[in-house]
C-alpha cells in the first residue's frame, strides 16, 4: 500500500485507483506491478520522433 500512496502523489489518486482495480482484477500485486500497470494505462500527450534532436 505504501507504493500506492507514493504513486498517488505523482500520478493522482484517480489514476492509481484505476490501476489498483486492474491489479485486483488480474491478481497482480508483486513488487512494481502497480507502477507498471499505471504506466501502461496512462495517456501520454507528448510524442517524440526518432529523428528529433536530443537536449
């Protein structure tokens, strides 16, 4: 549960609640599963091209 609290501070409680629901549905509560589910279900608005110059 400490991981969920930490992730909620970063991603917001609604996103973490959805990720927890997904984890429960699939029985995935091993270390880093919640972060992985959260990362996979989070929408990204910024895209990058392969030929884009780096910083």
